[in-house]
C-alpha cells in the first residue's frame, strides 16, 4: 500500500516548491527526509525541513546559484548545503554511506542509493523519505510500523550503530522520551551495555542531548529508567535516583502552575545544589546558563515573589520559586517596574554626594519594594522620610 504524506502547513512555505523543483524532485533526485516526514505523520508541528538529494554538493550549489537561491556551505565536508529560502534556511544533503567511523566522527562517501543513505541513519522513524510533489512515503526499514507502535528502534544491529556514533545512546532515550511508549528491549540492552562509551564524546554534544531530553514529554520516567540502567554514570553521575525523584516533583509543579518545562531549571533540580558549578563547567554551558544553574536552588528569599523577580529577573525567580515549591502566580504575567528614583534626587534633598547617597538609595528602594512598588509620588515621600531621619540623626 502506498502511503501519502498528509497536507501540512510547512509544505506551503514560501520558496519550498521552487527549491524542490530546482533540486530535481520531479526526476526523483530529491526528497524530504527525517523529522519533517516523521512529525507530519504524527500530526506534530514541523520546525526544520531537510532535503536529501542524489545530486553531488557542487551541483547543488550550482543549481541554487543559477536559480538565485543563496547557498551556504555549512557542512560541505559531509555533503550539506544550506539553501536560504524566503521562509528560512533548509539543509540539503547529498546521499551518503559511511566508509569508516570511530564513535565520534564518520568518513563518508556519496552515493545515489536511497537505501544506502537510509541505512546509515540512527532509527527507523528517522529514515522516512517523502516525494515533494506526490507526497509518496519511502520506508526502507520498517519505520512506519515503528511509528505506529510509538517504538524507537535502531536500524540494524544496535551495538554496531552505537559503535558508529556513541551519541546514539542518548538519542535513543531522548527520542523514546519524546515519541515512545513501549521501549525496544534490544536497543535498551545495547545502550546499557555500551553506556561507558559516552565518555568519549565531547561534553557539548552530551549537554545538547541531555538538555533536550529533560524537557521531552516523558522525561521523568525515561530519566528514571536511565538512572536504573546506569546510563548517566560515565558522564553525569550527579543524576541519581534522588535527582530523578526531584525531577518528577518539579515536573508536577510546572504542570500545576502552567509553566513550560525548561532544561536549565530541570537540570538544576535533578542534580544536587552543590554540584551546579561543577556540572555547568563540565557540560561547557554558556556563562549565562552556568550562573542560572547555580542560582536556581538559592531559595525563594524573604521579600515575596515579586520582590524576588525584581531583584533577580523573572526567569531566575521562576526557577527558584518552583524548585522551592512556592507559588509563581504573582509573577506569571507580571513585568517588574523600573525604580522611579535616582541618586540626584537625594542630593537635592541635602545628602552629600558619595557613599551616603548610594546607601540611602538602597534604603529607599528596599522600602519601595516592601510597599509593593508604589508610584513615584509615594517614593518621593519615602525618600523625604528617610533623608530627614538621616540628617537629623
């Protein structure tokens, strides 16, 4: 039976039909592949669109340039060209087969065989292709059946696929957390047996997968399973059974508060608070994310949710309140105001320029916060009272 890709909004993106025509889709030279096909079949909104093509990279570039479509050689050594369309960038990759792999990198050769290209992909549900014109689905390894069963399954021997790229261990669990119901036992056992292979990966790659995993729909049971199977032990031993239990607690708090899952917040909850600095450094997170990771478990403070949000920002305040089990309702749709006063106004009231002004300004601000951020007229009264007291003391 021929299966046709359902209609979807992404298929009407400006410039996509032109790109497919330029790349010879009508002649069978190019097809949509991977996530766009998978997610459309699942009824999920599609973010990125990828095209696989039998055309060599240089011919792809030449055709795009002739059609006045900007071509960016983003991954030329691996056959990937980014075509910049009016609706955004689309990656175009020449069909490939692996010549050799070392668990981190692959040496590839180009091919014109669609099945060979599919065979080097990780999971059956990611190896689905669709004809741009007709929508006909091409499935070489049972991906449609696995998609119907919500099963994440390696293409071929799981141990061999993991040996080719160790990151597939984490990807197996991430995709299961996003799409899976019944887990594939062969894949699970292979990932368990080869978990120590994760040590060979760059920490940036590990971080990217873990952060995506933590916000997947079924992150809580999958993280629990990974802890039971010792998957994190080699690269993130800080994630243990207690951490998985804390993650479950946070996920429930986010759901109850109507707050979207956030990977940094969830990572902070999953590891112990004293481990944040070390984990952030090991995963090579950005400075912003490291600081947020360390601040997330600092507690809700004593001034109330809005005062906390004013002092540390909405994002960090939300982290701290949820992790502490406090309400976020007062800051959910609230924008912290700007302090409507200045040091110059204190000088006009008789204070001498210097440290006294800075100290008094902090006192005025603290009173303003404590009174619930009143208007400027009330701040002026607060300042008059405090300045008078200081000058008369």
